[in-house]
């Protein structure tokens, strides 16, 4: 099964939104008043989930491109 253009566009959109959320989270973390305070575990888990989602989407697009 090949990815059509619409599916590829949707996947790219998901990647862009996830990268935007990652960028915002990193910017927020860098502007905190006390850099020695560790990020809450929930924030770290959310950031890891976003990174995993981006990697998953990229892997899927690459696999489909290899088959197509």
C-alpha cells in the first residue's frame, strides 16, 4: 500500500505540529527562572512522547517511500 499525496501531507502536518510543540516546550524550559530545578516528570514524558511521535511518522514515511 502506497501513501498517496493526501496521506503524506497529513503526516507532514502531524510532524510539523509535533515539532512546534517540542520547540515551545524547550523554549519554556529555557526561560524558567531557576535552571537548576528539574523539569517535572510529566513535562519530560510529554516531550519524549512528542519526539517518539515524530520519529514514528518519519519512519512510516520512509518505509512507504522505500516500497513505492
